[in-house]
């Protein structure tokens, strides 16, 4: 897997991406839930930006 940037410049996005670090510790069967969680977090963050 490729390395993720340490920071994106947005704390909310950084927090979501940090959650992806759990993938290395989980069985592949649990990865979908982690990706769904990350997608939801990024979608929420994007919605908050659009609302500003």
C-alpha cells in the first residue's frame, strides 16, 4: 500500500485518513467497514465545506 501524506492541511480530513492506518492491523474482511467509515467522514467534511 502506498504511504499516505502526513497532513492534508485540513484537520477533519487528516483525522479521517488517520483512521485508515487501522487497515494494517485488521483482516481483509474488515476493510470494507473501515473504508465505509472513511468515505462517510470525508462526505460529511465535504458537506460542511459546501455549507459555508
